C-alpha cells in the first residue's frame, strides 16, 4: 500500500474572485483526508489586471509573475494557520489561471510559473495539468471528476456533482463497471455558471456579484431572450465537452432592464444544467452543488425546480465547498507524481486514461 502524501492545492477560478488554497492528505486514490484551507481574495486592481490578459492579451508576463507571487503568499498564510513548515508538505498542485481555453482548436492556456512558485514556497510543485490531456485528444477539462469520484465512493449512486463557478460543470458518477475499477463517469461543462451574471451585475450595479440573487429575484425572465441564449451550438454537442469563460454573449439580453436581465441569466444557468442532464447514462438520484453558485438561494431553488431531483450544497455530505477545487488539484498532484490518470474518456473525451502535470522541484 502506498503511503498518503500531505499536499497543498491551489485554484484561481474563472470567477476571478481570488485564490483558494487547501491541504489534503491522500494516496491519490481512495484515501482522502481534508485539512485546513483558506481563500485569498483578489483586490479590485488585480482583478482588473487579470481580466485584461484574458485571451492572452496585454501584459501577460507581468500578471503571471504577480499571480504566482500571490499564490506563494496564500501558501505561506495557509501553512502558518495550520502550524506547518514547508518541509511538512510533500507536494503542491498549482492550477494557475486560465486565460484561454479553445478545445475545438486543441488549445488551452493557464498562466502561472511553477518554477517560481516552487522556489518561493520551498515545496515541490506540479503544474500544467491540462496539456497532456489535450495533446492526447481530450478537451483538457473538467479535471476535478476523479476527485469527486473519490469523495463520493461511499455515497449512493448515480449522483451528480455540480460545480457552479464562472463556468458550470457536472460530474455524473455511476457504479463501478467491475470490481476494483473506477466508477462509471461522465463529466462536462454544462454552460454558464456565475460569469455572465457577475458581468451583468458589475455593469448595472457596480458590484461584482448579484448577492443572493437579489437582483434576479426582483426581475422577470424574458422568454425570447432565454430561448436565444439557449440556441447555441454548444448545447447540441455530445458530452464530454468544455467551454471558455467568455463563450456566451450578453447581447441577447442587452435590451432588458437590469432585474429582468439578471433573472434571465439565472434561468439560463439552471436551464443549461437541466439540458445537460439529458446526456447522463441514467438520471442522477441526487445533485450536490459546489462553487459560489451554491450560496445563491435563487439559483438553488431554480435548479431544484428544473432538475426535479433533490439538490443540496456539498456541505450536506460533509464536503468543504469553498475548498473543493483546490483540494482537487492537491489530489491530482499526488496522482500525477504516481503516474495515475488525471482524466479518462468519460471526463474529457480523451481516447484512453491519461496522466499529466509538469513537475517543478524546489531548489536544493
């Protein structure tokens, strides 16, 4: 039996709200023990600088360095809060920040300097998690499903784990196809998560989010605008599939007043999830929601209405929703160092299970 490794995972998501850092002790398979975690929010200035390089434009190198140093400080803060030294941690999984994701063209780009991070924190780093999958014909996303499957190993299945970040993605987990095998998995981006609603709220209220869905609750869904949003070629593509944060436009709702636009976007997110469920091999008996969207009661109610199945935040089963994605990259870092798959055909469309990640040793 392989001994578990204490790893730290880092995630900067498409919502551009900050860095999640989490400790996880795992063997990269069935042994998973969550530890301390924290969120390091981005200030408005850095959020704007990060937004300015999306698509690979502007001062990418300078923003990449600043992003990396901010991740290093998040690790130092986490270790101090946990009473740990760098030598107590065996590995760091560093996702970086996605600035471009074009799976149809075989391209994805996450900024973040793994060598600099390893030097700053004194811990070996695994980064560049997506390139090997894309080189092998996969979508490069989503990558958390194997972690979701590890967490859900003792739960009744089929079950769906829905992550509502900037983009929303789902992992459908069925029973194993044979004794000792991985469970049956299907994973894909369902469509927009919070990104469009956040952009709309910022434009019309000056705030970066629609807190608790208050603006959406004050409005009415515009049926023709919702239909126009849903009339996008992505929804007809079979899963697995993935999206860029900016794959959808606000143009179909540009004529609407702020509250109606917010209501229509919230309905769009939920309707896209419900539409995606049609790809499942069997209906999910239960939906567990993670990501920032689980804190929006209006969205959670709309999901429950459209999915016609129990919907709850992941905390209901003891998972840490704010830490889950960071924990996933700690888990994937361990799997990478052990040569285990990070993706399988049902999660990214890759033809066979693929490992990945690039290793950066801490300076001697």
